[in-house]
């Protein structure tokens, strides 16, 4: 299993960034390629380029501004866990997407996807 993370500094308050990041059912509002998003219980169903990806919410902590989830199906992986967090940084509000995935090449693929999503978040918050 390989761990990695990507992060971006966004031109917004922590609260404004968390309003988007912490909305488990709102990924389609700011993530490129996500055509639709719906939540049923602790499962999030994403429509991405005609395919369905299912993710399970593990935890959400509004006080710490962290959300943790795992990919259940739709992307061929043996295991996956990711935490997206919002925090104060030296140069502004930092949004970090930390994750681990098996196989290792899935982590490299996800770094690109998550990095693009964070850049889109930055643009949305500008």
C-alpha cells in the first residue's frame, strides 16, 4: 500500500473552504469530471464519465474540518482510504487530500486526480 498527499492553498476562509469540502454529497459542485453525486446512508454514488464510483463515509469531523472515506467500487483497487482536511497555513487556508491505496500505481493515478480536484476547488473559491 502506498501513501501520498496533495494540497493547495485556497483564497478563502477555512469556513468557506469547509462548506464545500465537508459536504459529502456535494463533490459534483467543484470536482471536474464528476457529473452527479448522490448520498444514500453512508454511501456516496458518483457518476464519472459514464461510470459509477461508490465511496463510503468513514468519518466527518466538523470541528477539525476533516472528512475520511474509502472507495468501495468502481475503481480497481484492493484497498483505499482518504482524508480531506482544511486548516490554517502560513500563507492562507490549506486544503490537503491525504490517501493510501493498493496497488501502488493506483496511488500515483489518484494523486493526479485529487490534485486536479484541488486546483478546481481553488478556482471555485477565487
